[in-house]
C-alpha cells in the first residue's frame, strides 16, 4: 500500500483519502531506504527476501502524541473512575497526573529509562516506528530534565526514531500553588530545560484544574522567545478559548479538541497548525455521544469531531496518547479503529492521519509514505486487506516491523 504520485507535504481534505493499493508489488530496500517499487524486481546478490504471502505492506505508524515515560500505575484510580469519580475530580484531589508526578520524582533515572525501554519494545510490536514522547510528570527543573534524559537514553537503544517534547505545563503542583508554579515554570524550569535541550518542543495542558489560558499564553510566549516550537493540549474537558489564541501564536499542533466548537475548528483548519485527535482517551474516559450512556463510568467526555476538521481542510493526525491515566493503550491500530468509529474519519483518512501527516508534524519528510527514496520504516500486516487495520478490535495485526531497512520484529505466519 503506498501513496499516489503527486502528493508532497501534508495531506488535507480529499487528499487524505488517497491511498494506493498496488497488487503483487515488490519493494527493494537498500541502505535503509526504499530503492524501487514494482513488479518483478530482481533481488540483488546477497539480498534478503521477505515473502509477504499477499499480505499488506504499509508505512510504519508515526505516533505523534504519547506520555510513554512514566513510573507507577493508576489502576486504583481507574477503579475509582469505574465507580463514578471523574478524571478532573481525581486530579483536583491531588491524584491523576500528580500521582504519576510523585512516582516519577521518586524513581531513579536508570529505572525510569528501563521502564520506558520495555514500553518502547511493546509499541514497536504495534507497528510504531517513529514516536513522540513527552516529559510532564516531573514538573520541576530537576525532574523534567531527568525524564528527558530517560527518554534520550531509551531512544538510543530503540531501533525506531524518538522525538522528545518537554511538557512543562502539564499540571499545577498543588504544593507550590498556581501563581508561584507558573512563575517557577517560566523562570526556572524552562531556562534549565532550554540549556540542556535547546530547541526542544514545549507543551502544556490548558484545562480546568491545570493551566489557565492566561498562564498558558505566558508559557507559550516565553518558550517561543527562547526559540522553542510549542504544542498544546486544549479543549479536552472544557473549551477555554485556547484554540484561537494558539493558532494566532502559530503553535505546531493543538491536541485533544473534544470540546472544540465548529467555529474554532474552522479557525484551526484555516491555519498551518495541526489538529491531533486522541480517541482512545475519549473512549477510556467514558466518551459517548449520549453523555449518560455508560453505566458506572463518569462520562460527559466527547470524541473530537475530526470529520469536520478534514472537511474544513485542516491538517489532521491521530495518536494513541499512551499514558497511565487517560489512555492506557499502546495501540495505534486501536486509535485508528476508534477514529473511524467515533471521530468520523474514513479508514483511508485515519491511516493518513497515523502515518504521513504525523511524520510531517514531527518534522520528518522522509517517512510515513511508501515511496522511492523514503526511509524504509515498514510494517507487514497479517492481512490481505488494509481495511483490517481499522476493522479489527484488540487484535494482533502486525506480522513484521522493518525499521530503517532492518527487520526489527518478525513473527512467523500462523
Ligand atoms: O493528554 N490531559 C493531559 N495529559 C494526558 C493525560 C495524562 C495523565 O492522565 O497522566 C492526556 O490525556
């Protein structure tokens, strides 16, 4: 499965639906790149052959929004949510993100790195070959830098590509208080992170109980003044006017968008800013088009209306949001399956939103499509029909993962 000729850059609107299926094609890979695609390619001497047996070969997934580096777990909190408590109430009571912050602060760098390595191995098996990983569970200069070092260390031994983001505004440390914590983040944490990781993308969570709009705008401005690109979490539970402001400030992406109004979607669509949908979160937090449709789970959560963002011409991505609280899942196939069922994307649009578009959001022009000259980050499915990626729920669709031309994982056909 590849991308039709003529497409360069971000796929929007109609172009998101263009995926090309080539029957019986061979793909020749040399020195980590795709050298040729077509029927009957001669295998060069010494070349290794992988027989797809008619199954689908497609670009590896690019997971552009994860919180994959964490310690501890939130299973007890999840059972409280099953009993009806809300995510924001648990956060307000000092749990949620803050309980993971306490666990991360108490975990040595080496252990944090090992925990992340295991998760990276697991996510590779799900077909992810390029991933963004945020810090955000440190919330102090020392602990944020520890997280970023853990991500950098774990990335060194992972075959795929890791892009780090400094999520400096993930929550407000209640022990410091809002006003002082905003100052501390801007005048202490940001400069310390800037000194060791210049140019790293900075992120924040603008939400009731997290960062206010005013605090968020100050952090964005301060980060941009130091030359950091910015991404924001916005409109997850409440709409606080961040979409318009973030667009004005030229942020790279606005992620979540569950509560975004159609006028704000239109504003986003007219900009160069990407919109990232995180449907696993809406499902896990009790997402429903009928707010009281789920028994036992505190709901009111909606899915992002990615259909409207595509129709308005926006730049659309889908990601796992893998984290211990709102999205305990490492599965891009699940994110795609939910985006198709609940966010209004077609299967082809969801695949585009999980491959080439997030690659470009992360700044990679050489992947996310299967084309000559592109990096050979490929996945071989266990299926002859690419639509199985969205159709199957909780399955095991990946047979082989090839990263930079090397077979990183291969599972024999059953
Ligand atoms: O994108 N909303 C903020 N951050 C994550 C959740 C992180 C957590 O609960 O630990 C999210 O959903």
